C-alpha cells in the first residue's frame, strides 16, 4: 500500500529548479520502471503518479513524494525488490564507473581525494582505492553505514545516477557542493531529456517512479541548477557531465 502521497492539484506550482510555473504534464502508474525499455513490465499498481513540466526551464518532476520520509522511500522504492527495476546498481554499474574514472584520471589519481555522493554501497569507492586513489569515501543517505556526510573537501565529487532520484534537487546540489574543493570537479551522470521528448513525454523510458526517477532534467535545467552556485556545466554526452567553479589544471584534458 502506497501511503502519504502528496495530493495532486491542477494549479501550477513553482518549478523546483528555476521557480517558473510548472503545470501538470501527465500521469503514469507507480509501477512504471526503466526496465520497460527491455520489454519488462510490472503489473499495474493502480496508483497514479502525476508529473509536472516547467514552462521556463523544461524541468519535469513529480511532487507526489515530497512529504515522504527516508523510511517511506526505503519501504516503497529502495527495498529488497529494487534490483528488479535496476539490476545493474549493486555491482555492474559501480564497477564500470570506477574503471572509467580510474582511466580518466591516470597519473593524477594518486593526488585525488574522491567523494561518491549517492553511491549506494561501497563497490565504486573500494575499486578506486584498489586502483590507487588515496581517499575514496561513499555517502548515501539511504544506506545507514554511509549516511553521514563527511565534513571535508574533495578534489573530485562523483554523483552517478542520483540527481533524478531526489525530491529536492536544488537542496541536494547545494549539499553536494559543500564537499567540493576549489579548484575541484564534480563528475555526474543523469540523462537529460532527448530532442524528441515533446513527442515521447512520460513514455520516455527514463521516467520511472518505481526506480525513484522523480526529477527529469532538461539541458537548460541542469545549467540553471549549477549556475546558481557559480558552477559551469560541460556535458560530454546526454548522460555524462562535469561541473566546476575553477577548473583544476588536470581537468583541462578532461573537459574537451
């Protein structure tokens, strides 16, 4: 039983990124997941989840879960059944991400302190440590053993497949930036809306409330979100991004 969803209203609400009017945009069943791109569909839950779209920056979001506690997210989304809608999150994705980051940083890794923001388990950071990074720390508020945000600055903050999960994206970005050294880099992944999003709408595979995908960014929304804090955004693809205030010398070869 899904409880305590925020009641839907037809009135516009302020966009969580830029503050412009966000109108109701569409509705999907709570069981819609990202695995539908593979033809895997869960039985309908009968629980409608309404999404909104900002008329200013194009940000798409649902406020249905805005009143939920961490325990409610753990009970209804991030539970033992989560692996069914994201089979790669435990090992496959963090292992591949660690290999990618270690390859990019090359000889600089011995001088790079890393925080993995929203990292789930410790697979990614353990792999970085084994590859030569002196410090690699995991933070994830949904995992008790990693739920304490470190009180220090890091040369690199990674944030893979996390921002789409937060009901408070602006607050999450502000919290993450507390941990970034200057100069320093944030390397993160989240898919931005494709060029054909107006045709796909909420049928786009990345919109998946059962995955916890409740904040769906446009390119403009990403730029606005980070620029508010004085950070520049560079996207290497529709899913891989860097942000920085002052570009470290080692970052020149990465941002190209």
